[in-house]
């Protein structure tokens, strides 16, 4: 059975870090099967804090590299589920 890996990434209110996260996700785009972004939106403002959920696929070494790159960003919180 193939490994199913879900990553949850909590992104803080730092626009510079959001750009770094996006660059990493683009770099490892072939390992991302599903990507879902969650953030609070209201008529008054669009919150820059949020959560990104990733369903990863393919080579587990590439999944590990993606996770390692994300962990280098200290302001992120990262959680993982493996099935």
C-alpha cells in the first residue's frame, strides 16, 4: 500500500514568510496532489494568517525534502499525518 501523507502548515501574519512558503510549494509541486488553503475573510479585512493542508503523493524522499524545507521557516507550525 502506498503511503498517504497529509501536512498541515500554520502560516503566521508575515507576508515575507508566505512568499517563502509559496516558493517551496512551487518547487515541490509534483509531490502535491491536493492543496487547500484556509483563512478568515470578512468585509473589513482579509486575514494573512492561515492554514494550508497538503495531500502528498509520489516518492517519500521528495515528501521528506518538502517537509525539511518547510521546517527551515521558524515561524511556521507543521503537523503531519501518515496513513
